[in-house]
C-alpha cells in the first residue's frame, strides 16, 4: 500500500488526481488532503477516501469548521507546517496542486516527510526552485515535474546526456484568441478568455494560457528544473496540443512525447512510477492526431508578454515580481476591475518601474523574503489601480 499526500485536492489537478486514485484503493491510501477554503468539497473527499488529516489554509474557514471534522475523527490543521510537527510516517508520494506562489511553503514544509514530490504548482518552481532544490537534496526526496511539458521533457531525458541537447521546444495551444487581433479583444469578457480550446483547467492558468503568460512561466520553469541555458528553450504554437515537448539532440535525433490533452496522463504515470502498470482507458491510438501536425512561430504582436523572455532569470527577485504581478493582474481581470489588454500593458509597464527594477539583481535569502516581496507587489498593484 503506497500512501499519498495531496495538496490542493479541491482544484482541477487535485480532482483529476482523486479520479485516478478512486479506481485503485487497493494500492494507494490518501493520508492528507488540503484546501484553501472549499470546506464542503474537502469534507466529501475526506469521507469518500477515508482521509484522517486535512489542512484548511483559510483562517476563517479553519476556525469555523474544525469541529465539523472532529465529529468524524478527522484531524484538521491550519498549515502543512503544523501537520509536519506531528510525528508522521514518510509518504510515498506528495502531489502539490495548489495554485499560485502560496504553493511554495507547503512544498518546502512537506519535503522531509515524503519520498517523492511531484509539483504541478509552477509558480513555486519559478520563485523558489533554489530553496526547493536544497531541501530536496538534504532529505533525498525525488522530484517529478507534473506540468505536462516538463513531465514530457523529464521522461525524454531519462538516460540521455544533457550536453547532447541542442534545443527544447515547449508547445503552446495559442489559447482561445490564437486567431484574434489583440486590439479586437482588448475588452473581452473573462468568460471568453476562460474558454480554453483544449484543456479544462483552473481559472488562473486558463487566463495565463490566453495571454501566453503560461508558456513564459513554463520556459522559466524548464530553465530552473533542467538547469539549462534560456536560449536552448523555444516555444512553438501547436493548436491541437497533442505533442507536449520536443527535444532536438546534437546527434541528429529529435524526440517528442504525444498524449491526449488531459492531465490524467502525466499524473497517473507519476502515481504509478514504481508499479508501472497504469492503463490509460482511452488508449485508442488516433493517428489523425499526428497527421498534419501544425507548428507556428508565436506572434509577438498577438502575445506581447513574450517580450518578458528578454529578461534573464537567475534566481533574483525578478521572477517573484513577475509571478506576483501576474497573480494580482489576473485576479483584478477576473473580478472585472481591469480590462484584458490591461493585463498585458500593466505587466510590461510595471516591470520597468524603478520601484521594482532595483530588485532585479538582488536575491531572496529565504522564504520570508519571498513572502515579503509578494506582499509588496500586491500593495503596489492595489495602489496603482
Ligand atoms: P485550481 O485553481 O483549480 O486549484 C487550486 C487549488 O489550490 C485548490 O485546491 C485551492 O483551494 C488551493 N489553493 C488556492 N489558493 C491557495 C492558498 N492561498 N493556500 C492554499 N491552497 C490554495 O488550480 P489548478 O488545479 O488548475 O492548478 C494548480 C496548479 O497546477 C497551478 O499552479 C497551475 O499552474 C498548475 N498546472 C495546472 C494544470 C491544469 O491542467 N489545471 C496543468 C499544469 C499545471 P480552494 O479550492 O479552496 O480554492
Ligand atoms: Mg503546461
């Protein structure tokens, strides 16, 4: 029996993970679930899977609800740190499916208590990889990237020498506005921006896919995880999203991984990494998915945020400022407080402010420094609009 900690169980990745685990209660036992504030959903999940520990991050919801769980003999904690203080058995696998930079601290706090850590939460990798890497090596915890492109690269690189890599391409669907001019959609309602053509995801990442911010994040993520020079990583638009990453090797070979546009594939193959017996139910090879693959170079006029790739990402405050600015701008857009075009314009404009620029050569020394910068950015954005 392999035990699993699932962080962010009430979100899109969390639910996909539970749907996989639901079919195999013989091999896996969930020992921890977490939510920010979706108490109703986590209550149902805990009962369905017989989970005895949960974390509710939102303080108000935590205080309001912990008695409800007590009645069912479920222990409720207010953070992973609090849960980790208990003497707990190391889990086989932890999946971090929390969204936003708030996912970093839970990862850091759980590393000592898990043999394998799979992270979908790209914001934490971008902002805190330096700290994650240190803890992973201190506690000999294996790391698995769950973002589909990075899971593909990670799988393709097994047994390969990194010096043989000529170029890695991350594919992007182009999102719902691939064929629209930016000035025609500058005031588009969030409900249209949320309609991703291929993937069903949480709200924040869906907007990031429309603006191409998601792919910019993924370039930074790849630079960090695989310790590669940024110019070795490119982006190709592939509207069907069937191929996830392509590696061109110096020896003349090119390899890529293709799978259906569902996170079930990388998640399940991570869960079954040791057991090696996952059977994907819809595994009927549809050759049409590979016929007439169409790759297009991304157009900077349609996706001006691509200009961000001229920055170098070297573990300074720059990454934290970009992630937090984007978090704040997307939140305001989803609340109808700013327009779609304003996500793009404000990001590019705010990054040039002297107030932020002075930090681009400075490095955070610990997680507290990161948290302070996140707060600083949020305050700045609130005052700015
Ligand atoms: P969702 O918004 O659907 O879910 C986020 C989860 O994190 C929920 O459980 C939510 O709790 C919890 N959460 C949110 N804020 C906090 C917080 N401040 N503290 C603690 N927990 C919090 O996101 P997704 O599942 O779509 O994405 C999760 C991560 O995976 C993101 O980083 C995303 O970029 C990445 N990813 C997602 C993919 C996808 O297909 N969805 C693909 C590749 C990567 P609550 O329910 O209470 O809000
Ligand atoms: Mg991805």
